[in-house]
C-alpha cells in the first residue's frame, strides 16, 4: 500500500501537468500580403480622355504626367504655326495671281510669272493642308495618350515581376548570346 500512494501521487502530478500543458492557447500566425490593393476605377481612362479633349494637356495633368504637357503644346503649337504661316503665304500668292488676271502688275511678286504664282499657290496650299492634318493628329494623339496612360496606371506592377537583358555563352561555340529573361518571384 505504501508503494501505491506515491505511484498514484506521481500519476496525479503528471495528469495535472499534462492538463496545464494542454490548456495553452495556440497562436496562429497569419501572413499578410505586403502589396497594397488599390481599387480600380473603370472611368479613370474616360475622364482623362475627356479632360484632354476639353483642353489639350489637361488629361496628362489628371494622370500626374506633367512632363508631357510641354510636348503636347509644342507639337500642336508648332503644327498650328506652320498652318497659319502656309495659309498666309497661300493667300499672298493667290491674291497676286488674281491681281495679275485683272491686269495689275504692282505686287511684291513682280519677278514671278503666272505659272510660278500657280505653282506657289499649290505648294503652300498642300503644306497648309498637311499642317492642318498634323494639328488634328497631334490633338487626337493627346487624347489617346491620356486614355492609355490612365488605363496603364491601374495595372499592378511590382518588383516581383521583372525583365532584364542577359548575355550568356553558347554551350557549344562559347560565343555570347543575347536574350531576355522574365522573372516572377512568388
């Protein structure tokens, strides 16, 4: 009987220790994604295109691409300058030719004959029309750029996805090969 009491006391202590050991709360670690998810606004490209249609360069300002605004105004302004200049010269040649047909010969193009006045009219008319086409093209390009840039801003581009050029030797000839590697880190 003497032996039963210490052995039962030993089992009692082991049982309480195991009860206390099981009473521990388990902690679960949850890994959070470090990339911040931003909500996508599907109307952002349309807003940027609308702003650029209202005032050239305003869509670029909406997209916070301020460095593109001088390019927009430089392209449209240069084309507009050449349109106005070619239109003025076309009208000068046309008016001089009309005066020649009326019998006057006192214009600033006295040294040109009639065929040269007609050729000058055609030349400046063609350049004027091309300049007008460039004004419209740069205006449309401004709207398209704002729209595409606003759409591309919404893509999630992080450092886990990368592309880099790589030069590696050929296994047979040992000549250098050039290639691109696409890496995605999980």
